[in-house]
């Protein structure tokens, strides 16, 4: 009788991850810890997509509690996890929902009730205390409540997850500045990913047993190359960064979510956001003069000094929203939740795509994808990413 190799003796299944943002590196960290031989491919600099072009808000979930309670509850749970596992990337700013008229006071109560239903804690804050704590805030404020918002540095979060993947028992391989040019398939399944080093022009082939498409707004393009299909709306959000910091807490307008209702302190600046505008392709994202002017005007309602404050720069990120297509529902009505797409029905049984989500949800997105990979590969290993603190590299390392 031929003895079977023990699980520890079996070759590790190989996994190619496409996309070097927070989600891609979240998958890399989790998969490497659970027994996969990981190669991550990124077409440019790490974090060049949405993870590096957002407002930095570590969501409490309160902004989505009314319209998207499931995503709101998930954001709060992951807010607490990210604070625990990535403390060096997080600043505990806290958040305030503020109202300036009767309509906003009424909607503030709607938000608070929705937060209670979603398990998100809120605390009433007397107006006098708010004015004392936030001296730049419009003194016309008539009501406020606190939520556990925070600030998360997207690039620092990526670096922490990258380091964890690179220091796993079998270290991950990371290939920045490599673009996917094609897939090799046998019987439908992908057997290798064809990539090109955009700096040297060299082509190479990366064999694999599984593929996770975590390319953010470029997920549909990668899926198409693999013979699969993903619907996505490219929703541009423009943000304006001011040269100074005008609040200690994240400031939210107590009104239905719209353009220009959020001010985030990142430690050195204040980031005012955001807009929502569908663009035809992710590389088309550019902040317009009209969007910048709108954000400054709306920001001045929160903080009057923003009307004349120097602007450091304006930038635009693209939300990779699933569940719709151009001409469908308004993008603010689409869920900010995420979807793990199994492409078996497309005839590509070993490819998974991740769409939607928020940076706050990156770890949960990764866990969901790696759970599916483990079931496919016959790996019985629990996810440990919610309980393991990621340490920053020593200075100069």
C-alpha cells in the first residue's frame, strides 16, 4: 500500500493575486498564512488605485446605516478589527454628525435609530461641548452626536499587510510594475498568468492553481482576459485637501448622503469629500473645477474658514461599484458592500473576482475570498487575520 503524504508534506497550492491595493495584500497575507504559495501582481506602484486615492475615513458604518444597514454593521465590526490589528496605520479621531437646521436635526434622529439597529454606538454631545472641541466648526450648529469614525492611512495599511505576507512561513512574491497580458487555460481552468514587466519590457509566465482578481476598478478588464464577465459602475469621487487641519474629529453632515458632506483630518491636512459621478473608464477620473468649487462651498457650511483656506491639492478616486451599470440606479443608491464572484459559471472554475467594498472592509473581503480558496484546495485552516497584530517595519528596514 502506498502511503499518502501528510498535509504538511503536500505541495502548497499556488495562488496568483492580481491587484496591489489593500484588498489584494489582504488576500496575500491571509492566503500565505493558510498554506498557499502566493504571487501578487500589480501593474504600477503598490496602492496606486482606490486604496491610495480615498479620503482616509475608517468608517464607523454610520454613514450607511439608513440606506445600507448590512454594510454599515460590517463596517463597524471591521472598524474595531482594523484598529486592533493595524494600530500604527490608524488615528482615533472619532467622528461627529452635526446638524445646522430643523431638517438636519430630524435626519440626525433617523441616522441614530438606524445606527442602533445596526449595532453602531452613538453618543449625544451637547452643542456647547462641540463648539469648544471644534472651534473652527460653524457656530450655527444646533445638534451633534458622536460615532467611532477614525482615520486610516491607506498606504501604511498596505505596507503592513505586505510585510505580513513577505514574512509568512513561505514568503509571498510581489511583482510591482507588472501588467497582466493574458491567461493560459486548459479545460477552462487557468494554468498560468502571462505578465509583462513594464519597466524592462520582459515577458514572463507565472504558473498557478488559483487566481484572485482583486484589481479594484480594473476587475472587469482582468475578468475579460480570463474569459469571464463582471458588471461594474465606475463612480468617481473627487476630494479636496486643504493645507491646514480644521477639525480634530471627522465631521459629517446630518443629512442623506450627498456631495460634500464629509471632512476628514489626516493629521496634517483636512480632506473634504466627496462627489459622485459616473465615468466611462477608471483611467478617466479627473477632478473638475466644478467639483472642487462645490466641495469648497459645501465645506464652508461645515467650517466657514474653508471658503478662503489655501487648497493643497484636489484628486479623484474611483469606487468600483458592483450591482449596476451605467444608466441604472443612481450610484449613491448602490450598496457599498462587496461581492465575491466565483467564475465557475463562466467556465473558469479556478478564478475569483472581488468587487465593491471599502478600505474599511478590506480584511473581511480577503477572508471571504480565502475561505472559498481553502474549500476548493481542501485546506482546513482557520483565518487568523482578525486576531494577529501587524507590526510596522523597523525604521530604515
